[in-house]
């Protein structure tokens, strides 16, 4: 897996964590891959294969551990916060973060050994980016 594959895998893991991959989450992943500099030389055709790998791993008993093993093996540490930020953006993209997504974000945070204060700042940024006007008026 390339570092970009790992980022895509983390995004798909959050999306699939509630056993429903929503259109808004897929669009978010697509927009991220199409617009962020870290994906500048990434072949977007690889997304399908990476997503299938994540789904296959989720069907295995120790699949999540295997996924995190692949990520730790192939994603440079300097991109750990990026991975978490992208995961938070995907989780927030449909306007609601479900309990299963929160648990997955916690797993990612722990597996990547992110500083809790840095993770909180990343989470707050994702929440602010995905806030809707309807949510503001409540």
C-alpha cells in the first residue's frame, strides 16, 4: 500500500464503521482525493481496490488490527495527523457522527498515538468545516 492508499483506507474505515457507507461520505472521500495536495500524484482508480480491501478486512475477525498494521507499516508518521484529520472530515461529512464512527475515530487516534490535544483541535476543525446553517440556528 502506498501512503495515499493508507489515507484512503482510513477514510473508508470510518465510513464503513457503522456498516453503512453513505453517499455524502463517498463524495467527501472523492473530493478529498481530487483536491488535497497529498493526493496530487495519486491514481484515483486505486480507490476501488483500497475500499474493497477495507471491506474484506472488516469481514475478518482481526481485520481491524490487520488494517492498522498495514497503515503503521506504510504511512509515514508525519502523515498520522493528516490521516486523522481526513477521517474526521469523512465522519462529519453527513452532518452527524454516529457512535460507531466515534469509536473508530478513537481507535485511529490510539493506534496512531496522536496527542489528545492535537486530536481535539483536529476534531474541532472538522466540526466547524461541516456545520450547516440549520445546526447553527439551534
